[in-house]
């Protein structure tokens, strides 16, 4: 038998492993892994002095995945959104895995709650990736365990008070099992 030695070893090992069924307790559990992601950048100016922003992620149904209030100290910080940190997590995950291309509302708000940027989109337009591309139009069939939101960069510059320029760059990764 010819071929690359590593492939021959892998093929031999695969032949020796027993087939696992869904109910087989001896089979190893599938490891949690990234399933999909999105990246957002917001920048602009407001006619007031601000030093914080809030990200709101919710479904058009009102099910909220997260609200995060941020300031410059949150640069490079990772937030974990899960059932323990978000009371609507289970309902939002149900929307994310229902097989329907649901509407999502993503807003950036100022400290007083005024909308600075954002709007509506759909799951299909928002989420990039997807484990092996088999998820369509959402993550139907996946077990979602958490969402990791990382603040890549955030800053505020106040000039000619009360004017402030701001910038926020973040990414969110859906973690779970296919």
C-alpha cells in the first residue's frame, strides 16, 4: 500500500476505532468549538461629551442576547454571554437555531441610551463562517453553549467641548458543538 505515512497511520487508527452511536456512553464527547462569528466597527461623532457606549443585540421578537456597557478600560476585554449572564440566553439561542433566517437588531447607544448607530439585519447576513458551512440559514442543529464578545478597540476623543469622536471595534464568536 502506497501513500503518505501519516495518512496510512490515520486510516489504520480509524479502522480500529469502534463506530459511535448517539446513545453510546463510551464515545468521546465532541469538544466545544467556534461555530460562527461576526465583526462590527462603529465610529462617529456626537455633539456631547461621552466616555462610554452600549452595544445592544436582540432579536426583532424582543429576545435579547446581550447588552454591554463599555468604556476605554474594556479595550481587549472578552465578555462571555451564556445562560448565567443573560436571562434571555435560552430564548435567543432558540431563535439562533430554529432554522429560520430571523431578524436581528444591533444598536450602538450613547450613555443616555440614544441610538448612535446600527439597525436591523438578518442571521444569514450577520453570521460569518459556520461549522463546515452546513448551517443554513442559521445554526440549526448546533448546540450553542456561549457567545464570546471581545472588544478589540475602543476610544473617545473630546474636542471643542461638548463634541466627542468615538470608535468601537469588536467581534463575537458563537461557541458550541456541531
